[in-house]
């Protein structure tokens, strides 16, 4: 299965500024890659590569603030997305790192680091027990670019629509039968609470209700791992220029989940039946309730958040979506850790 270079899960290094970005999504403009700053050179950094200190930046708001203050050339307003995005122009990219290529390179490397050995074994376990091709898995994150620490976790990517859906089902068996791979325990969920929904008013009980059933995360030999899934290229609908999104303001709404099949993928997607608009910030615009038909997010915390027939309260950004200037519908985009919510109520 052939994938283009520069998609979700890949990282890139800029030429002059020596910044590392993680690529977001599968659709990009012709002249740049939508990607978000992850590591930057800093004397205060706790990571070293080729004798240079680097610092990690995670919080989305901090990423924007950092670029605005230091590298505004990596910010642009996307007319298609009706949003300011982070991106690197093609001519400024020195190298793009691929999770699949990195994983395969570990077989030719003579001396593996401890995290590389563990990550390789985890991939091999998933290939064998999940019955997926060895070229359908990759290792991304800090270790792929050589900027991991002793506390770094293992970030994996599973490629292919059928591979992903098949593998997701096998995880239940893997968690039950493997003595090295397990789901989180109560104490670990408690630690993740602030990291995942910190700053919001989501009760811990509600967080735990959905988090405990998620299969794309866990522990392997005591190390955290996280899995993201990417659809096959033939299932990518259109391209960057086929879509036009318009920000219509904030919406608080009750919906019923009609289909959660695509909730495991990045971006994750839920087909919904809207039930009731609780509040809407853009009152001068009339919104047709029945035309709001999906929830979308590029953030992993919203994957596997709800399942079919559950009733959910959503707080997010309402967007009008046009595809190829023909199809028009409304969706709710979840992106902000503090303000955006997806809470199962029944």
C-alpha cells in the first residue's frame, strides 16, 4: 500500500531554523505541509541531538504563541479551513521522517537503544497477534527523530482502513492474553485526567466512563503506548482544495451517535442525529438542526469517545462544509482541550 510522504504521523525538519514539526492530517496545500511545532533548539532543553539541546512544546496555545513570537513565517491563514494554521513551505523542508521507514530501519540497526528494542518488540507482537502486514505499522513520535527521553512513550501508527478495523478488534484479545501488554489501571487513569481534560469542567467520573473502554492506548513492559489509525489512500475523500469550511461560531448541542466506525481514525469522525440545540453563539445565523450530521476531530483524545446509539452532549465549533462546491452540510469540530467537550449522558 503506497502512501504519500508528509501525512499524519510523519515529522519534518526545517532547513535553517532546525525546528521539528509533526504533520497533521492527510490533505495539504500544494505549496506547504500543515504541521505543528513540536521541538525547537533551546539551551533550556532536556533533549540532545548532534550536540544541540532541544525543548518539546506540546500545548496547542503555546505552540501558536511560540511561532508568533519567533517564527511567524510558519503561520498562515487557510481560506479553505477559515482558520489560522501552522505549516511549513515545501522549499523550507530539509527532511520528512516516516514512521514506517523508521520501524523497518530498526531491523538494519546494529545497536538498538532500550526504547527502540521495546518499540520493535511491541510492533512485532501486534503484527503477529493482530495478523496485520509488517508494512502496515510504524513508530512515530520523539524517538523517530532521535529526541526521546527516558520518560518518552511509544507512539504507533497503523496504516490501512481494513487493517485498522481488523486490528482494533484484535486488541481486546491481545490485552487479555498478553502478559506484557495491558490496558491502564485506575491509578493511571487518574494521572491522565489532568493531561487529557485538565482545565475543563468535565467530572472525573465522566472522563473515566469513556476512557476505560478505549483500546488504542495502554502499557507495554511498563511503557505507555498510543495508537493512531490512518485510512487507506483510496478512502481519502477529495483533496485539500475540494473542501471549504466556514466557522459559524460555538454550539452546545445534544446528539445521538448513529455511526462510530470512523471514531478510531485520525481524523476521527462520528455520524450523528442532532436532537436539541442547547445554545448557539451565532444567533443571527439560522441553523438547520437536521443538517448537522457529523462530529470531527484531529485530536486523539476524542477517538473512541462514544459508540452507536449513545446520547452525547457536544460543545464545539460549528462549521459549514462545502465539498467540491456541490455537497453542503454542517459539522462540529472539536479541537480545544478546555472548551471542547464530548460527554456521554445515556
